[in-house]
C-alpha cells in the first residue's frame, strides 16, 4: 500500500494585524501629545553711567524678619509680631504713600507664616512694589 505524502504547509506570521496596531498606537500618541512652544526673548538692557542713589535719598519700607519672627521696620523693632502692630507701623512709616517700595528681608530660618503675614499687610495696604531680598550664592557651593 502506497501512502501519499501530505504536502507541508509553510508556516508564517501574518503581519497585517501587527502593522494595524502599530499605526493605531502612532495615531494615538500623535493626537494625545501636547507640544509646548517655548519662546525666549533676547533683551538688550540699557546702560547707565550715573551713580546709584544713596540709601538716605531713597525712601522705602524695609521689613526685616529674624529667625524668631520679630519684625523690624526701617531699623525700629516692633513690640510684638502681631499683624495689627505691623500694619500700624507700616501705615505710620508710609504716611499713606503706597507707591513706596516695600522690601521684605527674612532670615533663612524664619517660619513661613511671618513672611506671608508681612506680604499680606503689604497687599492689604495697597503696596504694589513688593520685593524680597536674597543673598547671592557663594562661588563653589
């Protein structure tokens, strides 16, 4: 008896569904990705040859806060660190002039609460020229 041999079928992987999945993933990532465009302006600042103004000529409100939260207004210590006391002191120094610069200098270990309190007083009284002083980092650190 003679048996006929079965023909062997070629085994292969159909890549059509795989290509479909890759295209779907590509479309998904293209649609869901947000592109941020950063723009950088190059600004040439003007130069001045004049001398800086002496501290006596410039009137400003200086609030210094130590590590314990005590306030000093223009080199005069306040009796306590309550909001009302600070507000009253700033009112007396500014004499109603809210266009004066309001400078806050706080110790690095000052609790955040006291700095926010000084900023709140400046905002309540209407000061818009608020700045916070910092120290320049030492080289090599």
